[in-house]
C-alpha cells in the first residue's frame, strides 16, 4: 500500500511582503498600512520646523510663551503698563514749586478782583469769623463768599484724597487725571471771564455783592485743593503750594538752616519765592493786560504739568512691574 499524504489546503496563503501601491489603485489595504507611518513621520518633521505649533515632548510651553510675548508687545499693552506704572518722585519738587507760583498768581487775581482768596484759606477764615459782628462793613456779605470758598476747598481736599486712594496714589494715570481736573477748572474760569459772564474789574466795596463771582472763586478754590493734596501724595510736605505760614516757621526752626546740603530748606525757600513771585505777577499783569490773560497763563502752566506727567520717568523697574 502506498502511503498517502493529506492534501494540502488550497485556502492557505503564505505570508508575503506587503505589496507596494501602484498607480492603478490596487492593494488598497496594503496602501493604507504603508502610508500611516509616513504620515506620522511627516507630522513629526513639520513639528521640527514649524515654530509655535509643536514643542518637544508634546508640550505647548513654546506656543504659550510666544503668544504672551506677542500680546505684551501690542500698543495697547505697552500703553497700559506705561500709565499703570508709578511715577518717580525725584524732581517732583520742581512741579510743586510751579504749582506754588500758580497759587500766588491765582490768589492775587482773585483777591484783587473779587475780594476773596481762593487758595490761602487763612484769610477766608478770618473774614468768615468777622461776619457775625458785621465786619468789615464793606463789602457786604464778604463772609458769605469766604464761606463758599472755604467749603469748596475742603470738599476739593476730600475729593482729591479719595481720587488718589481709589486709583492708586502715585500712578501715572492718577496724576494725569488729577491735574487734568485742575486744568479744566482754570479753563472754565478763563472762559467765563473771556466771555464777559464774570466781570474782571475790581468790585466797588459799596456796591451790592455780585453773586456770580462765587462761581470763579469756587473753581479756583477747587483746583487749589488738588495742589496741596499732590504735595502730600508726593511726600513733599515742605511745599504746601497754597500757604506760607507753616512754611516760614519750618524754615526758620530748621536746625540745619545754614548747612551746605539741605534739600528741604532749598524747597521751602523756592516755594516761598514762587508764591511771592506769582502774586507779584498777578499785580503786574492786571495793569498790562486783562484778567482773562492771567488766568489763561495759569491754565497753561497747569496744562504743561499735566502733559509732563505723561512722559515723566517711571519708578524703578521692579516696583513698576509689581504694580502691573
């Protein structure tokens, strides 16, 4: 008997190497399997040369940092950091000395034309205290104007103190807003006088009181309150900008009065001379030109200070970054 071998099954297929895809679209399954690794390789190759989309280890740190850098370089973000930074207080004493000149100029004009102070409230307090006894006899109701000027000055102090506390005391934007408000008060006063709504001529002491004078007195008193608040915010109490009594006392009792280096003494002397020259300028301008021109001059000085805060040097880099 011959030994018979079982017939080999016809359905068995021996493994062969995967066929390469041809242009005719045959061997679809083999084509899909072979193109999958190549697609991954191409994606990895793209990740090497496409910045900001992929990073090593599947992390997105590179893309986030580049996005943050792009956002930090926009105009809006740069301006935001600029105006949110605190100003450098170095040389701000010069600004306050200019404010002292404005205080003397405005007070000289106010008292000469309307018989009332707008900055130095000591005089208004004396006039108010004399009111109950009917003194002085002329002009009548002088105490009423002094009361209004003093009340507006106190209100202005409260307003500017809370403004600085709310917006951050020495932030650039806060200083710009504060002095812009003071500038607008002077601008409104100048317009009222320029249009003839308020008479710039010195009033007749025996004539009835002109209650419209209360409006410019109030505006000037309001801006004066902003000045003295700024001196406290900038920690330069030796330059109050609106009063000389305590300034002279502090100057004379200074034990280092004759020292070679004494910044506080120099500031007090500068503030005294500035206020004195401001009042002298008011008297001289009243003879040469109209009162409106003098108020326009004071407004121009305040406007220059306001614009100066925009470009003022910021505080140290580390501190300014903490504020942002």
